[in-house]
């Protein structure tokens, strides 16, 4: 039996493309395992798939001062040893990594054991974790044509991001029943990423009295970031996080307010949902979301509102502009060239395994 190990984690964006590959890998008869961190979100997300999950010690790579910068390198070294033991036991034919700091000890251990690795970079410029893994990779998948110039020419492949097929087949009636919504007003979905976004949450809640007469709102607020005083507000439904319900919620969504993580915005493009992007500012990140958002704005897929300009008035003005011009955004997204990401990546995996066996 062909064996594959999937890895990646830290945020949902480093896990969901892996989930999109699982149905096809299962259909092709792969024995699938997942290596992540001990307590990361990846363990929760992978639980529904019945796939063996193994945790290793991990450490985050930060570009800013933090006391953990002194201890985390030792956690990575420990994780490397744990990953090496695991891989010797699992004996995979190939590893597919979606990146994130979780993947570094796994990919480095795989290279030592001469196990071929395919890695995926979602953002326009490679993150630090993937930069550490690129020398060990057999192939490197990417989302944006602009990314190719940052990658070794003999390894880079423009694939796009794997999108979960289920997201295209939601049940709108199930979503309305879950949210208590009707068909009288369009629906806005607000999502700040798997960690939530306090700045967005705050302004959205402040704007509710002015938004609810025209819209209904689904608010994916993040872990422990729900406002219990607003749980019974008509036309406003909060969630900490959604899993299987997401496809149904997308089916009734007319507009999305989102961070600009690459996987999230690629899903919105595939679903043809007009969106307002509020990227993480450079003070809180390496600036990858700013680049992602700028690329989508230039292609006419999104409106962009910088967080430093975010307030009640700017949010409402942008949402009204987005809604009134929604057909233009949808038309632009319809014209986009969507790469058949899952098929392209699966073929790459199959060719890698065949080459290893040969």
C-alpha cells in the first residue's frame, strides 16, 4: 500500500488544503497519517477524518523579541528527533506539507531519511517555516504567479490552493435553520481567521445597529471571542469556529469580510463570493496578507480596507459599495483562470511515489 504523511499546522490555513486532498488520496488507496503539534488546531480539524494523528514538539519562529525565542529552538530540536522516530516507524513513500512552524522538524527529519517531500506555499512570498524547508523539498507548490520568482526554478510549480470540494455543495436551508435567518435580507459572513480578529470583531459589533436593517450577519469570531450579551440578537449569529457547517453557511452568504490569508481568499475566489479583505497589518505579521490582498484587489476580486483605517463608518461604507457592485466582482472572479489544484497536486504525489518505487 502507498503511504503518505501529511503535515502542517499552527493555523487552520496550514491544515485545510491537506483536508482537501484526503478524499482523493483515500480513493487512490493511500495509507494516510498526519503529523502535527501536540495541542494545535490541526488535531481538532483532522479528527473527523479518522486518520492516525501523531504529535511532535514544535517551536514557533518569530521575527520579534519574545522570551520563548530562547526556548523554542530546543523544542524544534526535540521535535526533529520525535519526527525522525515516527517516520522510521511509518515509512511513508512521500510527505506533503502545507507549511507552518509545525512542518519544519518533520520535513528536516524526512530529508535526513531521504523521504521525498512536496511542500505548498500559499502566500505570495514564502514564509520563514517554508524557507527552512525549501532546500529539503522535491517540489514546491504555490498559489500566485508572482511567487515563482522567489522559488528554485527546478522545484516550483504553480498549482493554486486545494479547495475542499464539499464547500461547493452547501445546503442553504440547513444554514438558515442553523442561524434563524430568512430570505428577506442578504447575508454577510465575517471571519477573522482561526484565531479570530479582535479589531474586526469590535468594529462589527459596534456597526450592528446600522447593518442589521439591511443585512443579516454570520460572525465567526474565534476561540473564546463570542459576545454572550448578543447571543439572542435577531439577524446576528455568532460562532467560535465552524467545521462541517461552513459549506452550508457559504451557500447563503452574499458578502464576506475576511482577513487575507491565502487559503481563505482562494476559497472565496472559487466560490465567487464578493469580499472585503482586512489584512493583518505589517506590525502584526511579516506582511504576507497585505501582498495577498493587494494581488486580489488588483485583479478585481476584492475590496481592501487596511486595519488602521477600520472603523464603523469605513466598514459600513465599504460593505455597501461591495454589495451595490457585487455583479462586477463576481464577473471578474468568473473570468479568473482556476487551476485544477487537487488533480495537479495528486499527480505530483503519484509521480513522486512512482519515481521512488522505480
